[in-house]
C-alpha cells in the first residue's frame, strides 16, 4: 500500500455532474482511453498511449504503463474496483518531474447517484517526498486541480455522448 493512515499527503479533488446513471458513467470512465482526456497544457504533458495492459481494466491488481507526450511514463495499478460505485489506483515510478515531488499517487473515483444523473468525485492523493509537501500543497495544487478538472470535464462529455473537448 502506497499511502497509510499516518502519512501526510497532498490531496487534490475535483467534482462534476453528468446526466447519465452511475452505471453508464462508470462503464465509460473506468476503461476510458486516457489519451482522449489527458491533453497537454502549458505545465503538464498529455497521455500519448498505454503500454503493458494485457487484460481488461476491470479488477484490482491489473497494471499498465501510461506514456506521456514528453516521453516520460508511469506505472499504474488498479487497487479497487467496485462497479458502478468507484475504483482506485496507484501511480508509481514517474520518470518526469513528478518523481522529484512525490513517491506516488493514489487516485480514486467515486460515482454517486444524483437524481437521474451522477455526481463524480475524483481525488489524486500525492505522497510527497521529504520536504516537498509544501510544493504539492502550494503552487502545484491549483495548476494540477485545473488540469484534473479539464480531464474530468472531457470524461463527462464522453459519458453524455459528446466528443471530448
């Protein structure tokens, strides 16, 4: 387990609503093509492709290697999968600047009924390297939060049958 109860972390959470049911939202978001939603911006690379995914992304223990548009990559391992309520994963072994800031990340999606639609909560919980928590909780946080929100907005577009922006 990457993060324990006693760890000091840097959590960043974004929210969105979609008009589709949790079942539909989960069916779109859990196996989503990361290259369609993680687009490069001024500060962060986008996802270019995935390597090493041999099975469906639908059970704890599955792993894969997202590659980024700057040539770096990370290892992603699915740690929880509870359709249609949510899933969690860990990112470790960053080969870009995030490696100097964090030992890894725990990501978690929660999908809750919201009338006929779904309320989506997505958290990235960074485990800072020693002395780096202030960077992650300070200047990094609003930049990453904006990057996450744009990715989540693209996911919502896809759940509702629209092309991601």
